[in-house]
């Protein structure tokens, strides 16, 4: 499902114009990004948390030049689903695994 599909589905279920939903969705994404850039996680009860994960400093390799490169400690954005969300997905009866396998075969 893409963003346009989400907007269309919400518009259909609520009767709110797609343009208004798109503005609200884009504003939500922008606020999440701003909060994470400022180091503040975003918690959405029953859905999940947008958090920062710390990656330790490590030594990587530049394969073309065959030289070691120091990768400094840094943070990456991550999503941690709520327990209810995880359980709902576990309990669902979808065929995602079969679709994933089919996608792998098609891309080979």
C-alpha cells in the first residue's frame, strides 16, 4: 500500500477530502521527522514508537581502495510497533509469506 492508497482509503471511510487528508498525513510525517532530528521520540499509543537507535562506532572497508574507514557512532531512525500491533499481525490470516516468496522469484 502506498501513501496515495492510504489517503484514498481514509477519504473513502471518513468522507474527508483527499487533499485535507494528504495535508494532515504530510504534517504528521514532518512532525515525526522534526522530533527525531531533535532527539525526541514519538509515541502513538496502540500503534508504536518512532525512536532513535544508536549505532556504535566501527571500522568499515572501502573495497575499491582496499582501505579501512572509521565509521563514527551515529543514530538512525527506527519504528518499534506496539504490543497490540504485533499481536494483531501475528494473529492475522494473510498470505504475506507466499507473496514475498513470489516476489523473490519474479526478481531473479
